[in-house]
């Protein structure tokens, strides 16, 4: 019984503190994820501090619009960096808050966007995301295309 308890504890610590998996559904991250399937499974690093996140990283984040949910998006900008409003793509928040077509990401936040800008609900709609909502950095795709 000690071995089973140890294995259970080890699995719990591993999947809540070290790495976990996340499923990516929908078209928002195409073509990186779900180009030829309905969903993808990815491996998420939970150890890397959010202060090590850089533009271009794909992250697992609490959904700002659905607190019990999670989203997988790409970091486009960090605090102090600018994002530009593109009239071609939707995005009420960015359209409303941009000054002369640009928006500066506030301190302690990041700007997240899906790779498929035409099918992604992201920071362009809900605004900058506090770094504390980032759960981890996606390391690789385990399943799906």
C-alpha cells in the first residue's frame, strides 16, 4: 500500500507542479494546432516562472471570460511593448483602447493572440491578461495535427 500511495502522491505532484497536459480545440490556433484534426493534446511546463515567458511562446492561461476554463494562446507582447490595431481583424478591446492604432501592454500583463486571427477570441477582444493567470508554457504537441 505504501508503494501505491507513493505512486499516487508522485503522480499528483508531477501533474500539478511540474508538467501537465492541455487539450486545444477549435480553429483559433491553426495551423500550429488542429490543422487536420478537431483537437490536439500538448505538454505544458508548470515550473518555468511567468517572468521567463517571452513573445512567441505558446502558453496555457486561465480563460479571462470563463474563470473555470483555460485557453492556449501565443504571447504577442509583454508589459511595455506595443500591439497594433489591424482594421482587417476583429477585436473590440484593441479597437477601443488603441491610441493612433497602438496599445501599450500595462505592467504585470501580457497580450495573447491565437495563430488564426480570424477565428480567435483573444486579447484583441478581452484585453491584456495578468501574468498571474498564466498556468504554464506549452512545450510540445503530444497528439493531433
